[in-house]
């Protein structure tokens, strides 16, 4: 399985188990910005549902990724975008 698919699967688990939402999707994109990270998750689609700020959601997502997976090395939250740095062995 490709790393992007692993991230997407884990993100789906987090949406269901941590945030208890299933009807909103979050997209995983390869990071093309100058910010730290290999992949980016945009949090804005679930802001209204969770009634939290995009940055708060991004931090909670990262906490869940760090707890529930072994492929995240570090992260960077920038204005509602969660940039994940993936451990080299998974790339």
C-alpha cells in the first residue's frame, strides 16, 4: 500500500473514532508549499461540523496521527493546514 493511501485510511479512522464524523471527507495532498512536510491535510471542510478553529482541528489531527500511527515523524500547522512529515522508511 502506498503511503498516501495509508494516510488516507488512518485519516478515515480518525474522523470516525476521534471526531465521530463520517459524512465529511478530508483530502490528503502532496505538499507543494515551502512549508515543512511531505503531505498536507486541509481542515476547512470539517470546521463547521466540529465548531472549532482550523488550527485547533489540525493540532488534534496531528495528536491522533502521532498516537494512532507509526509513520509520522513531525508536523507543521499553518493556517488550518496540517503538513505531515513522514518517516523516511515509509517513503
